[in-house]
C-alpha cells in the first residue's frame, strides 16, 4: 500500500514537471514570436462589379523557405454594399525573423455586368510574387498592406473580355499599434508600387502601358504582336522592289517624250522642204521673165 502511494506521488510529480516544462516552452516560444497583420484591399473599378478569390498567402525566408500564412479561399468584392468582403484582414503569429518575399495565389476573378451576367476574367498568371522586407519583431505587431487598384489592372483584349494584369501598392511596417481591425504608427520598411510585365513577373515602379492590348487564344491571354520594324537590309530591298515596279512607267514616259521629239523634227523637215520648193518656183519665174 505504501509503495503504491509512492508511485502515485511520483506520477503526479512527473505530470507537474512536464506541465511546467511545456508552459515554460510555450512562454519562450511566444516570447520569440510576433504578430503579422495582413490586409489586402481592392478599390472600385471604373465599370461593372468584380470579385477576386484569393486562395493562399505565403511568406519567404532565406533559411526556412516558404511559410503559409493562409490557405482558405477568401473572396474580395468591389461592390460597395458588400463591406464584409471589401478587404482581407488576417492576424498571424510568426517567429521573429525577416521575410523577403510575399506570394499571393489567386484562384479566379469574376466580372458581373449590369445585366447580372458573370464571366471569368483571364489572368496572365495566377500567382503574384512581390519582393520586399517584412520584419517580424518579438512581442509586437507588424503590418503588411496590399492595395490593388483594380481599374489600373484591367486591360483590353481582342474581345469584350478584359484581362487582369495586376498593379499593387505594398507597405510594410513594424511595431504598429492595434485597435480592433485598425492599426497605426510603426516603422515603415517598404513602401512601393509593383506592376506586372507582359511575361507575368512583378517589377517595382513599373507599369505596363495602358494602351497595351491582349489576344485571347483558348482562354489564355498574350500580348498582341505589333509589326516588326524592318532592318536596314530589308528596307533597302523594299526600296529596290518599289523602284523596279515604277521603272516601266518611267520608261513609257521617256518613250512618249522621244516620240514627240521625232514628230516635231519631222514637222520641221517637212516645213523646210515646202520652203525650198517655193524658192525653186520663184527662181524659175524670175528666169522666165528675164527671157
């Protein structure tokens, strides 16, 4: 009986030690972590209503690789009445370290016309990768703000459909003050605008010319090809060909001019013969009168 009591006390002691160790480990882990507030907002486009389904958000660290922040499908809406979906707001505890990139996966974009017709908006790529420092500090809150001006991210195609070529403003802060879903202050580490190029890569301080048009082939967009400028050799060959085509006309004009000269010379010779004959007649008359 006494021995069983000792075993029981020893088990309780082990459980207490284990609980204290776990609690200490959790406190140490929390002390080395910070909170990242991620907010993605889209602005009202010039026409119609759009919804964007974001499928994932990830951060990149050179030592640990990609870390998933969120994998739930979240829908953003440009409809002003739909305030619950006008932005994505996430608060994620993360280890204290610096991340270098953010990757946002987009599942689909839908356009809702005034006639309540819905069509899928084609995308150059379905993943947006931005390069910027995102610093997570211990026991503090950091903010990552992504603003998508949708009107600047829609380009014309060879059909009525528009294509999504994103232009995004990014701002990264550390040490922000949080009140509900609002935050303020903090130190700004990145503040830049990124634009997608025709090859699908994101570039800082870049904007694809708004007059760029895309061609849709089997639902996939590509930049409409422009006429290729001629090389100097090709331009010379073209000029020679054009000159060869115009040469017969020049020759014909020259032949006409020569024919006119011949006719003029012939008329002059005929006039000269007539004058000579008159002179001969006058001479004969004079001789006859003398006789």
